[in-house]
């Protein structure tokens, strides 16, 4: 992940953190001593006020409300500014209850000096025909795919999956993960093989846009990966079509630049 993605993940995680001691340490690490958070109706100045602010939000929305905060995967940086979106969703699954648009200004040490939070209506796709369970499943998929636990990731897949990667061949002699897949176990093998060939700490995946229509979602983004055994990288745009049924992913179709991948493998 980039430094920006790490910062945003830590920022979102602190609002879900149940341990008061950990929350206090994270507030001190994330926000500068003289930081100010600006809401539409009030402000919070300094780490002491921010610690209370985060604790109250956790107690109201996470502990008592049953919600959790999640990254939208849209973080971008520009000089000393970072902007991104945050969703508040039921931890047990359901539609987005609140969307926050966050703009941070950082100091030279990478701590937050100014934190502007704008409350927005839930994303239009949720309000205009998308199945709320689809969006919740996709957001959970994005959260888990960035983690180290493949078994936990593949829990989101149905026992049988309509799997397709847009390559001209079903199997490729150089690219280890290009194999037919149809079951949850085979999906797990795909992700394990991919991570063994392209180290997660050397790569980056960015989701720029998500479109929803009923049980279907299409994600557009870029993937920049290092092939460990050749030392070459591939950087490509991709589209990912997911279908969710009963809260599980039943279709996984990827459209990507196979030529860029093969060249990075030395083909």
C-alpha cells in the first residue's frame, strides 16, 4: 500500500477501535498536537478533544449502534492534502447509513493538521436500485482482499463460482494463476498463488469507481505489481464484474491487460 492508503486505513480504523488505550495512542499518532477537526456544526481542537470525540463516536455508533466505519477505496493525495470517503454500515450487513467525505491537511511529519469532514447522503447507487446487500458484500470484499487471511477472504465466495479472467487461453505456461476456477477452494488457490508470485507488500491496487445494478457491481481501477522471480512490474487498468447472491460472490469476471502481465513474466 502507499503511504496515503496506510494513513487512511489507520484513520478509519481508529473510529472502530474498542480499546480506549489504543484509541488514545492512535489519536496521538494520527493528529498533530494542535490539530483541528472541522465538522459542519462544530470543531474539535487538540489531541485531548479529538480523543474524546473519537471515543464518543465509537460508543454511539459502533458499540451501541452496531455500525462500523469502512474505507471507500477512493483515497488520493495532492501535495499536503488527502481526500477520501468513509461509509458507516451495519456490521451485520445492510445498506450504507452515512457517507463522510474527508479532506485532511498534513504537516511535514505526515500528521493531520486540519481535518474537514463533510456529511453526504448515501451513494446514489444505493438509493436508486442497487441491492443494498450487494454493496455491503463488495465493500467487505475490498476490505478483506487487502488483508493477509485468504481463508477469511474466500468466505465471501459461494461454494461454486462463475469465474473468468479475460485471457486468450484458459491456462498459461508462464503466469501461475491463470487456471480454470469453479469452486471456493480453487478461488483460495488463486489468491494464494497470486500472492506467492506477486508479493503484496510490493504491489498496489487502486479502485477508482464502482457501479451497481441490482445484484451486480463493476469496479474500475489500476493494479501495479512486481513479479518476484523476474524483478519486472506490470501496471494496468482493470475492470472487475462481481455478482452477489445471498450475500456471497457468485460471479467473478476480471478484464485486464494480459499482454502487460506476460511481458512482466518474461514472455
